[in-house]
């Protein structure tokens, strides 16, 4: 029996591409994850290396996993956390699509009449639910997410800024391109990504928001990892010249199910980008160069090396949850060393 998937939208966000212009569409069609030096299509036109937030973060975890997943395209098993995340994102995307000016006016009228419970119920009714219910705690995630946004609406109502409550961008697909020089070689790159939400900051700038359904740990590595992802989205908006969403003055992320698997609890964070963006952009540039260099040299080593100590990450993340353990030379080498 398959996993229970739920998408109330007419189409999934990966089913309908959106490009700012024909040049970007052509660039995407000429890009591939399996790029190698000198790669051309049937018409002898130079191909591009496709980069996404996920490819960079996967390579950061383990170049060998990146090789198996994106270059060899070896299928991965679908997990409950993956389906939970997709289902929640589909519900949230649908919710924001339904909230128009008429709905907000009705909510405002009810709040003016001091009918908070009725106003909240009106909005809750726009959250769809499968006929047979949720199966993987999606309801818990959505409930917390909605509560945060309800409280945010009350703040906007009090401040008379309800127009700022809705996102100006909802599951925004972004494409961009550039040439990157590494070791004297110029490599054409195409970026692709989905920005969960973009909000106006009310002062001419914009807030990029990411929704996560995994666990949150109050650790420096979680902050640096999220800033890496948020800067990638900001960078794509800049490089694609998505001027209606620029400048990005803040970024934010939500972890409504942050307590799962021993996490530290449901959390949301918002930060100014002015200082943090500079540091995050350096990390992205470094990782981009590493990915490109790996393609140029066809060298995608596993995380493990002969220098691994007795305590090795093969029992924890990322290897403990990798679908490619059985074929990974790094894993097999360390397994033999620790037997």
C-alpha cells in the first residue's frame, strides 16, 4: 500500500513551470544535473550545469550522495517525513490561494464586531483536509502553523496593516543563470528553486519565508544551514531580476513541527539580511566552486575517508539516513574497519 498523498491544488508546484522570459526557459532546457566539461546537445549547443538549493546542500552533506542522486539518478525511497512535508506545503499553498480581499474584508468586519472566534473559524475553513483524514501528523503541523499566522493577523489588525498579512508571492518558482569561473574554466550555470512565500515588509522591501516540517535544534549549525538556504533564494531573486520582490530586507523560517524526533520545539525565526547575507553568500560561493570543481574533475568522494576515527558518522546523519549506503565505497570501507 502506498503512502497517503494529498494535494488540493489543481496542479502541483512542480507541474507547471513559470519563466520570466524565453531566454530563461531556453536556459533551463539546456541545463542538466549530470553536466560534464564540453557537454553539448544534439545541435552542438553547450549545456549548462543545473543548480538548486537541494543540490548544493546535498553536496555539502556528501559529494558521493550528490553523485548517486543527481548524476546517476538512482531512485531514493519515499519516506513518511517526505510525504508529510509535501502534504503540508500543498495545504499551505492552497490556503494562501483562497485568501483574497473579500475574505480579508469579512475577517476584518468580524474583528471590528469583536467576534474573534468566528473570524478565526472563517479562516480555518480554508484549510483543506483529506476525506479520510491525515495520516502522518500533518494536522499537528498545520494547526501550529495556522495559530502563528492567526496571531500575526491579530497584530496586523491592531496595527491597521492587514494588507501585509498575505504573501505577495506564494510557492514562487524562480530561474536564473550566470557563468562561473573555476580554476580558469568558465562554466555556464542555471539556477532553479521554489520560494515558499514572499511578504512585503511594509517599507518597500520584502521578506523571504521558508516553511520546514522537520525538527528544529537551537544550534549554530541550524542557523548557518538555514541562512545558507535563505541566501540562495535571495541570490536567485537578484540574479533573475525579479524586481517586484526586491530588495530582500529580511528572511524568515518556520518550524511548526520542530519537536519531532527529539527536536527543541516549534520555532520561527526572522532576521535582517544586511549583515548576515554577506557571510551566507561567501558560503554559497565556496560550495558552488566545490560542486563545479567536482564536475570538472569527475571526483565525488564519500564523506568517509581512511582518517575516520572510532566514532564515525556512519551511524548518524547524514549516512544513517542515506539510501545509497549499500553501494557507497566510503560506507563499506568504514564498516570493514569497525568490524
